C-alpha cells in the first residue's frame, strides 16, 4: 500500500489489518484522572520490524515508565 520508505497513518487500522502487511501499531489512550499524560503502546507486526525494534525502544526510552 505504501512504498518502503513511506509512512501511512490509518485511523481505525484494526479494520484493515489483514491488508496492511508489516506495520507498527500505535495505541494512544488517556490516563484516568491525569489530563496531561497518555499511555502509548507500540506493537510490531511483521518480520521487517525485528531488526528495527531495538531502535524503536531506544527512541522512546526517555519517556518510558513502568506501569
């Protein structure tokens, strides 16, 4: 659907998951009673993410907290 070097954002992507191929799923939710905080969950789908996963985790490390 997108060239290898491109980025595509799909709202409600779970509806089209079967045709998306390898992708990074990003889920953002509000924290209860904390207007200024969000919970972000990243899920890699597909083998092409295996060699990139450590770089993704490193990029988000400054904002990671244990929940």
